[in-house]
C-alpha cells in the first residue's frame, strides 16, 4: 500500500507501541516475555536528559524478576548497590537535622523485605530505562528510535498507523492488531482519540535543576551522620530538597514556586547548598503538579498507558510505577487475546482494573504535597538552647506524623486490589483492610498473591507468569478434572501442591487460582461444580457474577 512518493509498503505486527519511556519499554518486555510480536516507535534516541523517577516499587521489581533482569539492574553501575536509601529533613543544610527516615540499600532490599522477594529499589532513570531497552532488544524486540507516529486509523480488525523515520523522512504504514499509547502527557494517540483528562490541573509548580557537585554528599553525611539519598530543607523559603542521582556527584534540586517559570539555576542551588561548594548545572526545567486521570483507557483497538492516562505530583514515586503496572496488566491480556484463549472481556477489564489504581495513586501523591505544605517552621527552630531543642522536637514529631507516609507505601505497592473486576470471581468474604502504608498479605480475589519462600528456595511468586496456577494446600478432590477442563478450553493452566503449612495459612484457602500476572482471580474450599463457567469468567469470555 502506498499513499505518496515517500511511503513504502505496509508492515504488519501484533502490537504497535508508541513511546519508549519506562512504560513503553516495560510493555515491550512483557510482550517479549509472552512471545508477542510488536514494533515500538519512539521519536527520540533514548537519551535521558533529566533524571527523575528513581523510586522503583517492590512490585515493579517483581515484574523485572519475572523478566529475568532484576539482578542485572540491582547490581548495575548507575548507582552503587550499597548506597543507602536514607531520607532526611533539616532546618537548612547549614543548620540542624530534624528527622531521619532510614532506608536500606538496593543490595540489602531482598533480605530486608519480608513481603517481597525483591523489595524496593532506588535507581536513576538514566540507568533504568537503558536496562529495560537492552532487555527488550535481547528478547528480539523491534525497537525503532527516531521514528514518530503521524496518524492512525482503526477498524474492527486492525489499526493502520503512519510512522515517519525522522532521519530519512521516509514514511511507513504499520498495520497492527492493537495500538498501545505510551507517549506521555502530550500523547498524540490520546488527542486523536479525543479522550480527555479528568481532575485538577496546575495545582502547583516546581523548579528543578540537575547538577554536578563533588562535595555535597560529604556535607549531607556530616549533617546526618550517614550517607543520604534525599534531604528536605524546612526553613528554606521554597522548601527546597536535594536528591542523589548517581550516589556520587550528580544531584537533583527541586523547590516549590508560585508560578511555572524559569529561575537562574545557579542562584537557587547556591542559596541552598552554600557558597563554598563548586557545582556545574547540567539541566534545569520548571514543571507543574496535576491530579488528573483519563476518562477512558480504551477506544476499540487503541489503549492508553502511563502518563497518557494519568498525571500527578511527583510525591511518592507513583508515576512510572503506576504506568508499569498498566503495562503488565494490559500486556498479558493482549497476549491472551492474540493467542486465542482470552475473551474480549479480558481487554475490557484493563480499564476496570487499572483506572481505580491510578485514581488512588494520583490522589495519594496530591495528599503528600498537601501534608508537605502543612509543615511550617517556627522562629526558634535554629536556636541552640533548650527552647530551640523543644521546637525542633515538636517539628520532628510533626514530620513523622505527616511526611513519613510518603516514604512508607507498602500498602500501595503490594496491597492494591482489582475490585469489581469482571475477570475476578468474588467469594462473598469480608475484604481485608486497605492501608496505603501497611501491607497485609491476603488472597482476597483481585489482590496480588502473597510472597513466601518455599523449601526449594524459590518464592511463591516464581510460580506465576506463563499460565493460570492453581495453588493447592492439602488433599482436595477434583483438581485434575478442574485443570483438564481449562486445557480442554485452550486456557494455559498448571497446578502446584504446596506442602509448607505456613504458606497454607498465608494463602487462607485450600484452593487459590492465580492469574499469569500474579493476581488472585478465584479461591475456594473445593473445586467448583460450574468449572466451565469459572474458567470462562477468568479468561474473559463472560462476566463474573456475585455468588
């Protein structure tokens, strides 16, 4: 098919991914893991100009574990694996430390986190994105940097996209079964689909500077008595804070502003770190804090992911992690549909499951910003006497009450559940508490299946990925017939008999059915009589019904 002198023949693929940020690259890895053919197009060349998003959730690391790259990233050289993730608050960098929220290093995280085989992770975007790209390319992914999506049309069977090679000017048509828009806040796909964000725009503003300074790490270490990953100043007029980028001499400076505008980066950084430290500005930019989520996640064969779906305050690390969760949820469902065993309801469930998570996380980020603004200094806070000490103690207590929540988010990372999902079967049980800070392991349908170490040294999470897995605790009749019915229907399914009693207590029921993405879709005391109906529901061939 040609439409002009610079148009070549049409290329066909299963999925066209637009955008190669962490979300697009995660979708590429998820599809590659599931042997789905795709093409990824990205306008840029993959260079990271400004570092952000270094807070990688434990759930995200569990996905990297499944893709086989968690250790590669954990022990990568973008930041030392032994660099501690300590967060602190002080009056100023010349003044008094106020509160310390200690954290573990990347190397220690798997040993310290009792709820995850991986634990949280602190890693700069300039190392994380290239690692995802390398892994996708190793799996044979077709990644086309320097290519821009111009337009697309879709019908009942295909999406036909026009893509331009920015170096040669040549245009190609790519015909795909599905289109996945991971192209950010200014998403070309979202705009062409006419899908709007819903929420509050421009709730506040910030100015950030990426800079190099060799002596800053030592200064922060002297103030807090240990290496620091992030330090917030309470007495600075714009509440400036400093974040380690590479754990050596690269840093990111951020401060609140009254409007979105440029400042002299040298002036604002020097005012916080002090005149005695020499530094080099690498990049500076203003940004705006929003609280918005797309009204729809899908239009026929086109899907939105990541920032094309949701924009928030960068307070808590919810951006890339929420988007990567989108990529995993959509990725396995696209694979199921393309492989012929997943029904259309499975694709419909992408929005049903992921949109509430985006709303929850976007609101939590906005709440963190509100709580941060509630921290106010007092005149005596920097005095050396008894009164000054009392003021600092009150401020410390307030920081723990209002600000610790941003750095302790196990409930959000591991406890999110897909409530009212059409492909998860409710069991009429009482839903466990849902707390953003605290995680309570549960197999309540829709939730992530809990992690536990098995006698053979594997995590229970290592059992999940390629198929539905029936976790069996004790002797339960009919399990072979239950799996045989899945296979008769063409649904990939397996079974694991778990002998460890403590894991049985953790999983709560004798039978727990876990989806390929590691979320529980059904549990029960025994094999259901309506086996065909159950498998049809969890595979998206019919909607779940209340029991």
